[in-house]
């Protein structure tokens, strides 16, 4: 039987591999923020308030390019639209929680936290304490992000560009997603979304991420509906066969009928 404590520390334990990719990513954000002329306090406050790597990177780049504030806010909003999809996916598992819990988990919801949380929720077991797993994973990511961005801000431009630290997080996600692909539908969704992301990588404002997400979800919905349709058809055939055999007269019924006719 699981406890709140065991679920919380299980979330921390299972997110540890992702932290190895998130830390360099946060470090690069800190360096980018200083390079764009963002003050130290403002750069760290963005990590604390926004807590969204992609949005923070894009905001930093646009600030460095002196883009108007309205466009920066709109762009960050578009990039983070995928979080609405994450939330919709998690809603069936969190609907029993009170408002305070849902607000906390909504704040901690990131790509990485969603990746480990949804896999854990889909496993059989007691659902009443699994939000503590989500909390553990989210808090571990939050602390790592705050610390790594602080280090990046302090180091400024001293991190060499040839380290290519920004490639660490995508590799971590690949290592996380691939083992969870256990059927053809999941593999098809991941492959389609990945290929779309490659071809859409040149879209402005990082919209390729949103497009690939929508394409992947659309493929998933199509395959799921087709699977449900086939399952329903098979069940209807089985019910029809059962009813057909039930209506056939047995030997006893035939014998009684013949005697009645005599």
C-alpha cells in the first residue's frame, strides 16, 4: 500500500533522469537572459513566476530584439497553448482534488512533470494519493530550474557556446518517451508528431511545436476512434451470434413440437 510520503519521493526519484537535461537548459536560459540585458532580479523572477522554459527562452530572445511587449505576451501565450492540452489530459485524474491542490499542480505543470505524471496515473493502483507523486516530481523540477537559472545568471556569458547544452533536454525526452511506446497507435502518434516537428521547425515564434502537437493529437484521436469502432463492431457481431444460437430450437423443443402436432 502506498502512502503520501512514498508517492512524493517516488515522483522525485522518477524525475531524476529528466533533471539532468533540465539543469543545462536552465543554465542556458540564465546566460541568455544576461546576454539580452535583462536585470538579474527580473531574470530570476521570470523563472519563479512563469516557470516555463520555452516561453522564457522566447521572451528573452524577443526582449533582446526590442520587440513590443504586446507581441512578446501573445507569442508566449501561443507557445504555452500545449499546457491546455496537458491539463485536459490530466483532468480525469485530478477532478477529485480541491481547488488549492489543483492550483498548486497547475503551477508546477511543465512538459517534464506531465511526462512522468501521466505515465504514473495510467498505471493501475490506488488513485487517491497519486497527486503526491505529481507534487514530488513538480517540486524537484521547480527547485532544479530555479537553481540552474540562478547559476546561469551569475555566470553570464562565461559558458562556452560549443558545449551545446541546449541539446540535453530533447535527448532526455526521447529517452523518456521511447520506452513508453508499447503499441502501434502510440508509436504512430510519436512518429507523426516528431516528423511534423522537424519539418515545422522553421516556423516563426516556435509555432512548429504547437503544430506538431495538434497533428499528433489528431492522429491519436483518429486511431482511437477507429479502434473503438472496430471493438464495437466485434461486440455487436458476438451479441448477434449469441442471440441467433439462443433462438435455434434444441432437440427437446423439436421433439415436443412433433408430439404436439401428432
